């Protein structure tokens, strides 16, 4: 399943999720929502989709974007037994491992989950642990 990307407030991505970061960078804040089943190797994370409708535009700043320089995942626990609350980690896998991540690869990122033991999250339906987190991300774009 693909991870759904929303604005920081859980609504469609819009200007309220964008901030300035000096002269050469743009900062955006998004909420990643898990649904369906986890796939071994990580779920697809498509940053070109901020909700999937014309009212929810791409999360990629235009027109002078030179690529994604950094992604910082910041989970917030809704439950004491949530995935991050018990030490689990969310990791972004970038195709090719190149930074900045080019626009052509922004629809092919993976969100991978690791248990506290270092093992990958089991393939199958997401459990209450992973669904017990609000997964926020800060994205830094080069311009």
C-alpha cells in the first residue's frame, strides 16, 4: 500500500504546511498516514501527492525545486503502546541513495519500519502499534 501524504494538520496539503528556510531552502511539513498492509522492504511513499485531488496539490514546491535535501521523521505517540513509544523506528529509503533526491524519484521512496530489536516490521496488516502514532515529517527542499 502507498502511504497517504497530507498537510501538517491532517487536511489536504496547502500553504499552511510550507515555511521559509533561509534563502536557498524551502521547508514543508506533512503527515504520513498508514493504511492497509505493510509490505516487506517498506511501503511506497509518494511525495508528489498531497491527498490525491485538485484541492490537495503536490507536496513538492514549484517551480524552482532542485530536489529533496532532507527528510526528518518525527512520530508523535497517541498511545503508550504505539510503535515509536516502545522504540520502533520509521526510516526513509531513497532510490539510488542520492541526495538531493531528484523530482523523478519523489514517487518511489519507501517508508520502512524497524522494531526495537532491529528487525523489520512484519508484512501484513498494520497493527495497533503502528496505527498508534501520528507520523509527522519535516522536508527540506533545495531551490
